[in-house]
C-alpha cells in the first residue's frame, strides 16, 4: 500500500505539545541532508542528531562529514539558523566501524545504488538508531535519509516502522516532498557546508555519476 509519509509526518506534528516536546533521535547521514529536515523539526521536537554511519567506509570522508555536522549544530545552537530551535540541539557520534557495514552487505557489493545493498545499509543504520534510542529513553527515532531523491522513502519508512516498539515511535517522513531536497542545496550553500558527490560506501564511490551530488 502506498502511504503518503509526508502527510503522516504532518499528522504526528499536529499532536505535539511544544511546551513539552518529545525527544527525537534523528539518524543523520550528513549536514546537507540534516539542514532541510531540521527546518521542519526544530520547532516541534527536542532533537539529538545521531551520527551512525558505518557505511561511510573511508575514515577521512566519515570525519569530514562529521565535522560539517558539528558545524551545523554550532550554527543552530548559536541562534544563527533560519529558525530557532525549541531546545539546544545535541549530537551523539557512534564509533566508526566500517567492518560492520562490509559484513552486512557481503555478497551485494556489485549492486547498483538503490538495490539490495542499500536495503541492508538502511537496516543497519536504522537498527543502530533504534537501539540507541531505546536504551536512552527517546520518544521517537527517525532519519534524514528520506530527503534524498536517491533514497527510497517507502522502504526507509517500512524498515523504521518495523523497528518501533510500544514506547519508541518511528517518525514517518518523506522530507524530499515539498521541495525538501532543493532546500537542502540552498541551505548548504548559504551556510557553506560541504556536499559530497557520492553516497558513502566504497562501492558507491566507484559508481559516481558525472555531476551527481548527494
Ligand atoms: S550506496 Fe549508499 S545507501 Fe547504498 S549501500 Fe552504499 S552507502 Fe549505503
């Protein structure tokens, strides 16, 4: 069944009491994707970004994307972003272990981006976010990944929904809707954030399409 996840997201937002915002753990792949998602979230949730990305197999690239995310958090917490955050924005970093990714996608190395390798990759990262959120008493967990036109939002939401529990709700979203991806490009340019040319794993780097930006 085709669900409009953007509408579901808006329905969830309508139920929120901003005096007592729910705690959201937001799995964040990179700063550019986070920009546009946060524009729709900062006024409603108490947010922790969760940098859990073992799929970024090159340690230097993993470091670089983390540095940009830290820069974005600082911009927001300094009150220099387009909207004010209800609460200070937090950032938690999961220790980098690309071997977990290589193990998860073993046998699928030759898949094209968007194929079965990516399904495993999504499950790994959303599973990590769910585990951390559950252990630390969050109300919601979600992801910035749905802002990318290269990512299947239906699949991401199906995986996330399958992981939720009675006390931890999956935040349905389709952030690419309503111009979300273009917003991420505009905001990344405005705040001088590095935008990568490939998704993250060594295999996606080998398959870069000319002129492609993630
Ligand atoms: S292309 Fe991106 S989503 Fe797919 S496996 Fe590689 S890092 Fe993960």
